[in-house]
């Protein structure tokens, strides 16, 4: 089966006063129809920029985006408008991504009007809005409410209904649950899974929360400073990680259980600057395993076993499939 | 009078008077904390966690806030009876607080070193030079090189700023540290560093701590006791083992089930339906009853008491009350 979306050598750079910021730097992946790809990483790793570039809220610096067999890397205005019917986005902050002066109904209906759906018949559109509200679990009586009258969970449901209004096949979800409380987060996650099944949607799910990403994704990309460092199926990643950053990231997840003991890799320092990065491994300054090659050459993303891609020199030289971390960087956590 | 515990909160109620009615933020909350012990205060937005913390610090904004009832004993002394001057002596010295947002809780026009030295100078009779020397030591204790003494908050990253905030809180070696979501704004690898730092410092200085968080994973790592709050009330309270392995209250059970867990294989999360009740309009009976899967008719009218089901394990639910609807 052909992939629904394919991204090839995608780059997005920003010019800043202090140099070129490499937000997304040579990213490649493909998503099959009906699948969820999780993109995880910490703030500043370029995950949101990646999502926004794919749906053309930002124009890529270079590289190709192929959607349903067509190259959509530099669409014309008309093509872009068509594209909006195919791909939509759900934003992180349900407080700032909704127009405070529009009612719930008009927020959801706006896109239908712009695209003259249902023959431009406003009454038909209205019916569809009510249907959508029902689908995402918003009571009909809220149609004339304004966003500020509603809680975060309901607002995020509006954001989802708005994304669904044009019946897209593909949705980029940028941290859709990170502003929500856990019990509401569970409601939204379940809703998104139901919708995916019902409407055969394809998701890119961007998040920093590894427990959420494990729950919802089929495949995962781990990003660090604009690069994918490890990419494989969710099951494989949580079973074992090959990239030292992925290992540290997964070991840092707090687990709500007691009576277990586990090892945590404590990384030194913080994420380095994405402005004019040196041509070397971007993780080298914090990596507990770095060898001299790491500061000389940039590692490529290579398939180290079937379906698992890792960008690390240690893999290439055949060392350390099982990386052992120096004791100084490990804390034992007794819960 | 002789109190057994280092910190004892008795029957604390805090209300806010607003135009839309009386917000009952904290209702009849009682807690104990011993020296060197850590308590995780867990709950969702609006559960009253931060208000409880501000109550202990005696920092409830008045108006609109009022402490409607209750007593807070710190080493046997009711700190709610202290006047402003006495309370200021206590704050930052005996009790310190780490606020959630490291971006807004530092003074942007004052170097971080001076901000640390400030609190030392206020509470201890030290010269400026001595206080600044202490401040450098404290900076290094939290893992920031002393040379950065003269830098300003904007020159630090989020994780580093949170370290500065922790340094200020620990500068006078407080007996009680209240940390309000200290790692929520941070990335997981940075969160791991900060949690490691807090646990080590706590162990070295035998500080008692109240950690406010919505993250049950963080609590499991750092705390010995857990209190779960819902709509301004404690619904369950006990040791880590009590709460995590012998969860009793339907809300706590629901909370655990709704967290995606990297160890579980479940494809769907279990939900708690609905939302927390409006704190201006709390129901007469149990505040959780409209969302509870074990609710019985009585729950609507009867607000259960906090009952000790096992030694040290308290639950507020009709099903655990004596003669309750088991």
C-alpha cells in the first residue's frame, strides 16, 4: 500500500539575528493511511515546526512533502485551499486557538462557508455543525456559547470539531492534550481514537508526553534538535532503545507505580542551540557514550534492524547495541 | 500544647468571595506531616491544592480570600494566629515555597545572585559580603556555577531558572518546603535532573516537603505520603503503598485508570465521566457523586467523613463509613 504522506529531506530554517536556526533539518518519514505517527521530543526540538510545515502553515525551506502521491511541497494558492480539505490541524492551546468573539457554531461552520460545502446551503451546514458537535461530545445547547464560557476539555472538542468540519483524511495534532487535566485528557484521547476508527483518519501526534504517545501511536519518531534520532514501531521503541538520547528520555518518564526499582540515565546539561549547528552529532555534548567520531561527523539515520532507524555512530561501528551507561550518570529509583 | 507532628493542619477551610458567589476552594482539610517527611498533594485543576499551600504560607490574597475556619500548627504553634511581622520572619526562613512558573517568579531586573542573597540577608544577621558568599554556595549546591552569580534570569534556561528558584527557597535551610508543581513547566530530562536535586537536598537537610502536583508518577518517586484532593476536600490520604497499591476512593481509582501508563497494554483509557463540580455551587452530599460509578442514592445528600480504614489510611466515601452502604 502506498503511503498517504511521505516527507523527504524536509528542512525548515529560520533566519534569526544570531544566525540560521535549523528547526527541522533533513527529516524523512512516511505514514500509511489510518496510522498514527507519534513525534516526541523536548521543547525546541522542532516537532511543532515539523507539524506546521507539513500542513503548510509554514513554507518548507527545502525538501519534498508527498501527499497521496502528489508533490505538495510548494502548492499554489488554489491547490493549498484544496489541500486544507485533506489535511487539518488541532492546536495545543484550546485557549488561544479559538477566536474569542465567535460562537462555537460559527467557529465550526466557518471553514464550511469558505469552502462552500453542502452547496453553500447554510441550513445544511448548520445541521452538519450539530452533527459534528454531537460526534465530539458537545451538547447542542452550547452552539451559541463563546469559548471563554467553556472549560479546556470542551474547548479542545471545538478545536477537534473544527478540524473535522472539512472531512479531512489527515490531521496533525500538536500537543492536543497537554493543557488538559488527566481525567479530561483521557476523554479527549479516547475521542480521537474513536474518530480515527470511524472516519479512517491518519494522525501525526506531536507530544512531549511519552506515556500518551505510547498509548496512541503505531510508530514513533524521536526528535532531537531538528533531527530524527530514532524511528520505529511503538512496541519496539518501548521494548528497547538504541539511541542514547531515546534511552535517557524513556528512562526519565515518571511512572505512577510503587514497589519498583529502575535505572534512570541523568543527562548532563541541556539542549544545545539550534542556531548554526556544527556538522557533528547534535547530542554529542550530553551523550554519555560519545566517541571522537561523534564530534567530527554527523551520523545518518540508518536501518539497524528491520523497521528500526537510528542516527548514531555507535550503531554503525557495530558497538553497543546494548549501551551500558557509566554509573555516574545513572540514578537508581526506588519507588 | 504538645503536638506530636511537625506540621498539623486541622479542619482548614478557605473561601473566596467573588461576584459570582462564594468559592469554597478548600473545605475542612486536615493533614499531618512529620519532620523529614514528604507529602504529595495530588489533584486536578481547581481541586484546591495551591490554595492549601498559600494557606500554609499565610499568603491567601485577602480580599477576596478568607480563612473561614481551621488551625495550622507548625511545631506546636498556630501560625494563623501570628501577626504580619511574625509571619514574615517565618516565611523564607522556616517555610519556603517554590512556585510553579520559573519564568514569572523571579525578578527580571535583579541578578540571580542578589535575589538569593536578599532572602539570606533578611533572615540572618549577615553582612552583604557574607550573604553573597553564602548565595554562591547555594547556587553551586543546586548545580549552577558560582560565576553566574551576576547574571539575570533571562540569561538562564527554564530548568536553570527553576534551580535558582529552588536555591532561593533553600537558602535559609527551611524546615518545610512547599513546592507547587516545581517541574510541570520543564521537559522530562530536565524534570529528572530537578527531581534528583530536590530529593538529594531534602535528604541532606532533613527538610519536610509538600509537593503539589497532578503527576502521580512524580509523587511515586519523591514522596512517602500522598493526599488526593477533589473539589476542595481530601478524598484519600495515606502512605504511597496505601494509595498506589490499595486505592480505595472511587475518584482515586478513576484517576489512576485514566493515566496512560507505559507499562499497560490497554488500548482504551478508562474514563471518569463529566467534570469537577463548580466550587461556587458544591453539592450538598458527596462532591464526587455525580461522576462516581459506585454512587448510591444516599451519596446525594450525605457528605461522608474522612474515615481511617487502616492505620494511617484515610478515605472519604460512604462505602467505607461505619454502617455505610457496603
